[in-house]
C-alpha cells in the first residue's frame, strides 16, 4: 500500500509539471506560427503615393523573415513584386507605374511556419515628377560674368515651374537668390558682389511633385570697377564750331553709372570753364566758350564700386561764328498746285559763302530728289518732280567757319497731272469730262455716266437704249461715281456679244462701246500699260480721300479713281473698292476688269460679265 501511494504521488507531480502555465517556459506560445503582420504604409486607399514606393508593416518578435506582394489585381494574382526572405519590416519597390492602383499584402515566417496573409490594402501612385533640369549658361566655371547675369537652363519635361537657388557656398546654407514659381527657363539676378564665385542650381516642379536638384554650376563675377573712358569727338586738336558737343565711349560692359567732364583753357586743369559730374549720357553740349580759343578736356567714369582715373587729355580749338540759319521764303509752307519745275527761295544771310538745298519726299530726309551744296544765290529752280506729290525742303548756310543747322522744314504739293495735250476735255451726252495724260495714254479723268437709269432689280438688255445702274438706285450716286454697267451693255452688244456668249467674230482693234466717239473701252493690255506707268501703285490711281491707311489715295497719276463699288444681285463695296471693265474676254461668261481696293496695289482679274462695273474710256 505504501508503494502505491508513493507511485501515485509521483504521477501527480509529473502531471502538475506538464500543465499549461504561463510561468512554464516549455509551454510558451513562442513556439507557434507567427500572426499576420499589421500593414502600416502606404495607408489603405492612399493617393499620390510617390514612386519608388516604400512599404512598411509592424515588427513581430521571433520572426525570421517576411514576404511582400504587390499586384495590379485585388486578388494579388500575377504580382508585379513578390519577394520573400525580407529580414526587416519594410521594403522599397521601384518600377511601379504612375497614376496606377496597386494592391499589397505581407506575411511573416519563423521556424514553426508561415503566417496567413495580412489584410490587403490598395493605393494609387502619383503622376510623374518633372525631369531634373540641365543648366545651360553661363557655362560651368565661367569667369568675368557681368554683374546682372541671366542664368539659363534647359526645359524640364513635365515641368510647370522652376526654383533657382544662387549661393556663395556649395552647400547652399545661405542664398544670394532663392526663388520658386519661375515660369521661364531663364532668370536675371542682381545685387551680386564683384570678383565673387557663386554656385547655382535649379529644380523643377509640377502638380505631382518636385524633381531633384540639377548639377551645381559655378561662375565668378567680373571686376566691376569703372574703366577709364575713351574720348571720341571732336578729334584731338580738331577745329570746332561753337557750341561743341563732346562725346566719349562708355564701358562696353555697361557698368558705368555716371561721368565727370572737365573743360579748361590749360592742360593742367588748374581752372575750369566747365566741370560737371553726374552726367548720365556719353555726350555733352558745352556752351559759353570763346571763339578762336584752344580748350582741353577729359572724362572720368563712376559707378557703385568707385571712380575711374581720368581719360587721356584732348584739345580742340573753337572757330569764328557760324552763319545764321536761313529763313525760307517761297513757295509758302503748305502751298499746293506748285509746278513740277519749281523755283525755291530763301533769305540771304550776312557772311555766307554758299547754301545747301535739300528736297525730299519725306520729312526725315532719308532720301533726296534734290540735294545740292555750293549754291551761291538765294533761289534755285530744278526739275524732275512728279504731279500730285508732297515735297519737303530745307536750306543750310556755310561760311569760312562752318555750316549752320538746317532751316525749319517746309512742304509744298505739286499740281495734279495735266490734261492730254490738245484734248483737255471731252463733251459727251451733255456732260463735260476732263482728260489726263498718264504715260503715253490719254484717259478720261471721270467715270462714265451715260444712259438711262434702271433699278438694280432689272436686267440691262439689248434694246437700243444705253442702260445704267446708280448705286442703291440713287441718281445722285451716278453724278458722283458714274454709272455701273454690265459687260455686254458696256461693249454695246458688238458682234452679238452677250453676258454669256462671246462676240462673233471676236473683237479686233478698239471697241467704242458706250464711250464717246474717238474713245474706247480699254483692253487688258492697255490696263497693263496703265499699271506699268504707275509702277503698280493703286494708291496713285485713287483720288485723294479715297481709301485709308496704307490704301489711302494719293492721285499722283491724276487718274482720280473713285471707289464706286459694284452691282450683282445687289449693290456692294461703295467707298471700299472700284472695278473697271476692259473689252477683253477671259471666256464666254467672264471678261477682264481692272480694280483696286483697301490695299495699295491694283490688279486685273476675270469677272462675271453680269457684274455691274464702272467704265473709264481711253483715247483712240
């Protein structure tokens, strides 16, 4: 019995030692498979996640490794990243696409086995960052860079703005310039120090983020102390008229802020007739100098960094008095209808040995129709002017000491082109028409106005009566602009011509049509000759007041063309265009017209014979 009790006590001891007890290390839960990890970053359904992406999850004790899967599918099929054996609870994954939804999960492994997968999270990657900019200029290591340099870089793909940093140290712990939000790929910087090395870099930003910094470039600024000016005019030892203008050359780098000019009667400059600092230009008119006197002059330059030494000393000698500026006499300023061979007059001045007369078509006198010096009288006749043209003229006077300034500028307008020799007018159907000679051709100066007015809604027909349209069916417009005629009416249906068929036989020689006896409708060739006579200048054919701007009429030819418009199914273009019939056909339904509009040119085109156009007659 005693043995049985001892054996029973031994079994109870063994049983108690094998019970589950947190204090019993043999039975601790560290001997089990790990729990699934808890995912940390990226957050579930996060957006704008940068690429490459760092994934992290919670650390788990007594875990040997982790497995991470990333997939385009929520079922994690065909993962784009699948790696086990990870020894830390985080992993950077590259190669992910921008603006894409991804799913991910993790699990843990120890010697007892592998956990279940964690919950699955999703995230959306951000769009592409802009590329890193490449610096352009000044080139890396540049020397003698101006004090207001413009820094340039190449366009960064996908960039919206840029940040430029400029520093005097390569660590960029302080800045001479630091600006973001720059829209351009260049930026001028200021307030730099002379002879200083600077470091600069650029990054690019878009809505998805900011690129890394570019490579760092360096440059060294120039010594910006002002350089000694070089004197320019008058030349050393020159004879000058008074008052002279003294000129010098500025620093080619533009670093000068102001100048000091000294003028003296002695080369030691112990006294001054002119001594002025703060001059901002590179020239200065010096007054109150004496005649026939030698003067000495010099210049220094000043800027923020100091004042240069003096220039070389030059001298000049003043001359006696220049002649007074001439006064123009006739023709009076603004005169019109002046001969194309005019005589120009001005008043005489004392002591003058000669005059110079200049005549130009522009008030700037950039070109001349007459330019003659050495004139000893106070009047001059010359030839070669054109009709209906404004000319500008001026005169200067010369004596033994030099030449005066030019007079005030006057202008005159030459007479309108003259009538045809022997035929100043033509009387036709009770109306007097004036003529004008243009080249070798004699033209009527007014649009033809002959015939009986019919309404624009009616057709002109071959009924033995000359029929015309008046613009807007208003007879007053015919009196001003002449009538408008369809082509067949204008040629008076000669040889059976109509607005849809050709004459048979075809026209040869002159076609009088509705023109007066001894006159005819111009041919296409005759319109070409007219164009050649005015060098294709449509404005020269327009009456003054017709057209605007670059298409304003000058009427230098005397043709006096009016913008009479045209008629088709209605009336068009009064005041903005003119069309004149020729007798030349383009085909059975079209004939050539000469026209001009809002521009300065002129042209010939085929036009429907049913158009109602103006008629100008040319002499046989």
